[in-house]
């Protein structure tokens, strides 16, 4: 399946996961229901880590651009 936008694919994956977790909340086993909360918290922490890494990457790219611009100016 082809998706022109990567975020569209990610949205579908996230919605699918959340739908599955919603279904698992209704499971008869208490361990499964308890695991749903843990899974949601873990996914949330991973999303936060992804955002932090993206931000860090942007800072590094900006720094490298400035560093290269300074190097070119000295040449």
C-alpha cells in the first residue's frame, strides 16, 4: 500500500493501535486490562522521545549550518 505522506501512514498505524488497545480494555483477564494502561503510557513516552529527538536534530542541523558558514567565510 502506498501513502504519499508518511504522516498519513503513521496516523493510520496509531489509530489502529489505539483501537486494538480499546478492545483489549474489555478483555476478561485483569492482566490484559492492566497491560493496556502500561502500553498507552509507553506509547506516549515513545512519542515524547521522538519529539525530543527531532528537536535535538534540528538544533544540530542549525549548528552545523552556522559552523560550515563560518568555515566558508574564513576560506
